[in-house]
C-alpha cells in the first residue's frame, strides 16, 4: 500500500508517526487440529518488534482490517496477524457462526508459538465478531497473552439473540444476509450492498419467519433457521455460543469500547462491571455512536486510545492507568470518571392523568391495542442496520398503539446516568404479549429523541385479565436533558422489525403464522419510572 496513503490515514486517525517500515505476507497458512487450514495475512515490522497483535475475523483480510489493524499497527512496530476464521475468505472448513471459535483460537496461538519471529508477547484486538473471537479465547487465556482490546464485542450470543425473550429479528437477519453475500465480487457485490434493505424486507415482514427468510438467504446461511428454532433459554444448542466464563478467567488488562447506540452496549457494560469487581485493570470508553459508528465516526478517538493501551500493556511503555471515558449525550461532552456508573440519586416519576409524567399518579388506567398484523414499528435504537441510533420519534408517538407520559418543561438540567427502571402494572386480554418502553428527550421544538429503551416478552402463564407487575430495566445511559426540555416515557406492545413481533398465539418463533391482537391496560396508580440522576 502506498506510504503516502498510510501516512494520511494515520493523521486522520490521530495516531503518532510511524516507527518503522514493514513487510506483508498476504497468504499465510495456519493449521488447525482437525487438518483444516486457515488463511491469514502477516504484517512484519523491520527491526525489533514490540509484540504481536492477533486479529481473527469473518469479514475478510482486505479493507478495513488490513488498513486499520494491519498497516497502522505494523508501522508502529507490532507484528500483526489478521486471520480469516474457518469457512471464510479462503480458510478451510465450514463457517458455523460463533460456535467454532474457541478451539480455532487456541490452535492459532499454538501456531504462533512455532514462528521464529514470535517473542512470546501477545495481544488480541478487534470489534463485533472480532470481539467475540477474543472472549472465546479468554475462556482459556494463553500464558503469552498480555492484554485484550475488545470493541463492541459480545460474550453471550444467545443473550444478544433472545435476551429480551423475543428474537432480535432485524439485526440477525440482516447480518446473515451480509455474511451470505460478502464474498461476491465486482458489480454483483456493489449491487447487493445497494439493494440489501429491499432484499431482506420480505424476511422481516412475512410469516412464518423461517420460511420467509429462505428467498432472502437462498440456503447460504443455514444457521439462521437454527437460531429461530432453538428459542428456549436452557437449550444446549447455545452452549458453544456462550463465553461468559471468560469474565471469571481472564487475568490480563482489558480495554472495552462501545457506543450508547450499539446493540452490544449492555454486554460491554456487564463485562466492565464483572472485571472491575475482580479488581482487574479494565478501561472503558463509550461514545455517542451506533455499532457501525464506533468503527467510523469513533475511529479518531478509539484508535489512538487502543494504540496507547497496546503501547503500555504489550510493549511495556509507561502510560496512564486505566480510565473510564464516557460521552454524555445531550450535553455533547466527554467525561473522565472514577467508575461506572457514577454516584447517583434516584428520582421517581408517576404516570399521571392526561399523559403527564410527574409526582401524582393517574387514578384511571390507560389502554392501547397492539395488532401483530400491523405491528408497532421500531424507530432507531441500538440496532445493527436500518433505522438506527437516535431518531425523531414524533411519528411513532402519534400512533394509536403507543402511549406517552411527558413531564412539563424542566426548570433545571436533568442528568441521567445508569439504568432507568420502569415498574409497570398492567393487564392483558391476551396473555401472549410484549411490552416496549422508551425514554425520549423532547426539545422546545417538539422533537422527541430516544436515548434509552427496553423490550420484555411477558409471561404467557399469567392469566388474561390479571394485573401483573413487571420491571423493565432500560438501557444504561449517560444523558443530559437541558432546562426547557421534557422527559417522555413511551410505552407500546413491540418494536418491529428490530424484535420479532409477538404473534399473540404462542408457538415457535420460527414457524408461527397465525396472529391475534392484544389490549394492554396500564394501571397508572401502581406504576412508576425511576431514573438515576448525577
């Protein structure tokens, strides 16, 4: 790659100047224990190296991994190995998402030990699926491992797919479609990228979901039907896709990076809490980004931070201790904190008469009708594709199947930090139902922008008509509502296609097709919202 381009990108990413030249071998063979051979690129710096960085990816060894991880780090003195995981981009075997990475990661480290240039100092790095490959390796941390830099990476894939009780439809159909066509080339590849939203739409809108996806995926993503078919939490199918034991076994410093609108934000913050509780050195950086935005808009902040972390923990340079760096949305300002969440004070709001949110609860209940034949749409939020991130919710809130409760204009700033909690008393005429809750910041012009939400699939064993008390723990957030703005609570029966609609008839998420509506009745006098204020 031309050196001027490398230098230009380094400046754009706010990296320090290169330390050395390097060579690249784009076709390295890495043998696995079962005879399968993985393909990798090796970026080798001239002179004495500062350690080795391992990147394991299903997305190919070209751009952006070759540029951001390969060239940038090699120019700063690190050996970099970018390996395509099993069944992708020339690596042998069959790609089985998530389930295959633990053994292959260990075998890759075993291969490193045979390389005469490997000096025994190892770090892992990468985001999203590349973060998942790190957590699987951390279940049995290699003795050579010095540190890990994990960006937007889950440690429990089953939780990402079914953690709310509903199938996370939009994200994982779109991801499966992306993987199925990612090795196509030329104009065909460009066309598929440009038309992806239209192509996957039938798989989102039609029923049953497993059959609706077939024309979209065309047999190239067999795992998708398996994910839909194995919806029970205790199903052993998910065991290879759960790496939570790594949180108890990792012993090296870890850097965690996420965005407030990333689909894996909850897991990143759980990872931080677990490692912090064990007194491990752990750094946390959360910006105002979506999943994709972490690697694009966030790169000028995340890449220098990751390099500084490697310089300290892999190369042994002096550096500052681990930090918690959080961007407060609404204020649009970075903060360095002692811990997450910061000290807070709870503030309780009652669901009041006429859709107010304040100190006096309404005596009368409020009802809305959810119809899975015309499901309440999802707007923005922590999603991988489609309408993502912070969006204006006014059109959504105008629907008859959405109810809102809103404060008067605030007289002072309201700083919310941590986990908002909605204690909700409701009854249903159909026990097969979901509830979706969202917090929005309403500005003086009336724009209603989301900053925290949650969906919960309700227990169908609760008899129809009975009042049930449920607790929704909304997304952790760090948000300022300025004086003059209003806080709005939004409640509905779903967010489709972000989450698969509750059909109202029970049965399998994969094969159900019959639908029935449900009337949700909110008992305001027994319900409340609590936010943590800092």
